[in-house]
C-alpha cells in the first residue's frame, strides 16, 4: 500500500524479499543505523525467532522520495492473548528499537500528519508497544503514547508474557 506525503511515498513490506533488501541496504549505506536495525540482523531474527510462536508478521514501513529510501521503520504485528500488538522487529534480543533514517528521513518523521498517514497504511492493531528507543531518537515527541500501566494490567490479568 502506498501514500504520498509531501513528496514522500510510504510503502509497507510484509516480508523480507530482494526488493526490500536492496532498498534497506542502500539506506544503511547513507544512514548510521544501530546493528539491531540492519537488514542482516532483522532478517535473520525474523527467520530464527520471529517465525516462531507467537508468530511475528513484518510490517516494515519505507518512506522514500526521488532520492531513494529516506526512512525505514521495522515494525511488526504480533498476537498476544487475543490482542494485536504493533511493535518493533527484533524483540527482546535487540538492545535498541528505532527507525533507520537519513537526515531528510528524520525531518520527514517530524512533519505534521506523517504518523497518521503511516498508521493509516499499517495493519489494524489494538496496541502500539514501543520500548528500547535510544535517547538520540526522540520518538515520544512524535507518537501519541497511552498509559503503559493500563496495558501492563491487561497482560498480567491474562497471564501473558
């Protein structure tokens, strides 16, 4: 699915394929991602851990313009106790969760309404779960965050871990 936003095109990839690999590795060469956001790390994680129970379905967001990929947000969707949880690929095995961005990509993520457009093309989810965000990427200023205590109580009540 694609949307245009101020010269940025938004696409979502639901699997690791050759097109995604080419775009992602090109972006890596122009950005400074953490190892935990590299194509190599996350594709391997998906093959070995993400495909196990509970199944993790990639929902990788790509923002691109005429200069190429500018931002990659490695989201995924999981079912936890009947709740559809949108989070970052890499799970507990990644030390950090955040987008891979160029300077232009980071600027785009601060544009008004970009997050509404991004969430508009992602699969339907009940909860957005983000953690392990490095201080250098101030995502809390970009996303509407719900009170975590409410979500934690729901999962504890269902004995989900």
